[in-house]
């Protein structure tokens, strides 16, 4: 079962190092270019088989915009995809919109706690999640995939895929750089995962 996964293009908050989580921040010019570039690359990879794939996105605006640009660059109808709530980014709760240096000034003990156990750390806020909680959502989504899929989602979601399929350590998964200008190829059944 092949899944091609793309992280949404860059936003201004990405560039500033702000925790986006589930805030609906739009793509910037670089992000729009990255999305179109990934679409052209995916068109070469899939060729005539693109119609055999399910296209699914996180429902947040930056992922939907990325998906529509990917599909346009592939010569497909921009709106020909569906969304899945499980593919939303990790919620950073009350920390969304802040940078770690800003948080270290007002809550240094919580920032230190996060640094010690990032995978299991839950930020303050009613809807906040840890990477562990996120991985439950993503595990359920991965299990539900029934056909070859192109997915546009988020950095935390992709980190969860590396943990669940690539079987890398929690610490390594948390610290991985997740590029916005590459495509991740996942063979769910063979437990293979890597960048294209």
C-alpha cells in the first residue's frame, strides 16, 4: 500500500519558528512555490497512474491550499480530493502562535520539561496534545487507508508516520527535520519509508 505524503508549504509562522498547531495560517510565497514544485515532481513519479490514487488532505487551510496547488501542477482538477480530520496537526494548545524563546521567558520550567520528554509532553491548554496522542490518530488513519494515496498534511503527522512505520525512536522522531519541498514515500505493508 503506497502512500505519498507531502508536508504543506511554508507559512510565515514556519519561517518565524512559531508553533502553528491547529491555527489556520496560510501559505507564504515560498510555500506556494514549494507546493507547485511538489506537484510537478509527483506528476513525474505517478505518470498516468495518478487517477488510481486517493487524494486526501488535512482540513486546515494551508494543507488544502497545498493540495490544490499540487493537483493543479499535476494537471488535475484542484478540488478533486477529500479531507480527513485525523490528519490535522498536533495541537499545541495555549502555546500556538509563540516561539520557544518567547515561551522560555514566561514558562522556563515547562519548556525544560518539554525538552526532556518531547514525545509525551502535553502543552498547557484544554485541547493540547502530545506527539504520543497524535500518533494514536495517525495510526488509526494509516490502518484505514485502503488504496494508494496522496496525502497532504503536517510536520507532526509525518513525524508520527516515521515513528509508527519507520520504527525510529521517540526522541529521533520529535527532532526530525520535515522538509516542505520533498515528497515522502511510504510502503505501509513493507514498513518502508523515505524521501524522494
